């Protein structure tokens, strides 16, 4: 399934994440296979708006279509939430979910968590019926060990992909301690299966930064360790696209901040909370830092370059996140960034 793909980002179907992917140059998209964890689009009446946004962003290319379990039974009276909740119905091996995936061009289904071996078998049968492959997304901390269930079930389809997702942590030892034995267990039963090794270490606190600081990441380090240990395995690099789990956040005003991703770190430019001159000032600092010329051409880099105080470029935190995720995916894809001649800026 992942032939010629160099990178698998795992993304929520939020406005910033979907916008960041949509704005990738076509040459980058060709190197990337995204897994979107779908949720109702903000303020949408119907869940189909999420599907429309994903299809628009991927532009006819294959993508993984999972469900964001954190949004299941979320408090909302909109039809979109009810339609989303119905996709978690296990009857028929999540038949409603697989029927929806079948109706979405280029979407590849994921196995949904279940404790029932019979339901798992029905899911595999549903995936065979759709005939686009299947994704098993095993995440650290999940109450249901999908990878163990799958390895003890009948053979997976030939075009199956197992994502070994160590989740988010700033503690590298925790990521490695879970990943290595999990990979070993899977390969012992399924030595020829395509594996994606993924995690996130994007920082969860920036209060110690005023001005500029480089923060290290461990996603590439983890992948390198796994590749060295299991050098005969079919491995692809994955991560969370410079995102982390959502949090409620604290009170007060959040200072302007622009993050410039590199292959294994982030250059953070953060305003003084007591003298915040806005995103334009942070964009200027980023553009004049030695890291900026090394950033490959992409929509995110362009947006930093055009940012002004007049409502152009980065105008708020959502666009700043979109910029960060777009640069991150461009860097991790390893693709030559070739701007399309008819590039259209993303607007929600």
C-alpha cells in the first residue's frame, strides 16, 4: 500500500490539519500517505462536510480514514455528531463505518477497536469487500491491544499496513520502551507486513521561551532505533505532524508564537508576554534566523514571509498551527518542493 510513500502523518480532521495538508505542494503529496482521524467539522450540520473537506485536501489521492475516538459521544445536538456516533456501532463488523468508507473515493479503512474476535473477523471481511487494503492503528495506552488480536487472527490482506503509534510523550524512554517489544511481537507473527513507526514529542509548554529557542524532538530518533534493530522489516516513518493531544489550556492571553519545524527539532519564536508585538514581529524574527533559508519551499514558509500587521499571512493561532503542520509535513516527506502554477490559498 505504501509503495513510493516516504511518510505517514497521523492527523485529526481539524481545520488547521486539513488546511495544512490541502496546501501541500503536489510533489509533496505524492510522497505522503496520511491517516486522518475524522471528527465532525466545527459547526457543521452534517458529518458529510468532514468527508468533503478531506476529499478536497487529498485531491484524488489515497488516504487512511479513521475515526477520532475522543469525539465519540461528544456533547452536541447537531446531526453531524449523531451521524458520527452511529459509525461506532459494532453490528456487522462496524458495517455502517465500512459502508461509508466504501462510498468515499480513495479512502482506506482502519480496523476499529473491539474486544470481540468475531467483530474483528467481520471487519476484515468488510475490508476485503472494499478491496482497498486495511490499516491497523495500534496506539500506546489503548485499552484494546489491536495488534495482538490481529496477529492471532487469520492472515491479513496482502495490502495491510500496521501503524505502531507510541503516542505523545516528551519522555523518549517511554516511547522506546513500548515500541520495541510491540514491533517485535508483530514481526514475529507477520514478518512481511508493512509497518509504520510513529509518535509525537511536540512540546506541551513554551512558558520558558521569550524570543527564540530550539526544542528537540525524538520522532526520528525512535524510527532510527527501530530500523537498526529490525533492519529486514518493511518500515515507513510516521508522526503526528507537529501536533500533540488537545488540552483545555489555562487562562490568560497566549503570546504570539511561530514554530519552524526541522527534521528533528523545532525553532520556536515566542513573544514576550508583557510586550507582545504580534505575529508580524515573530514572523520577522523567523525570517531573519539562520534556519529559515534551509526551510524547503512550501505554503507555510510563504505565509510566514508575507505576514504583516494588516491581516495578511499569519493572523492568529489557527493559521500559525496550519503553517507549522504544513512545513513539518513538507520537511518529513523528503520531496522536492515544486510549487503548482495554479496554487490557491486555503480558506475555510
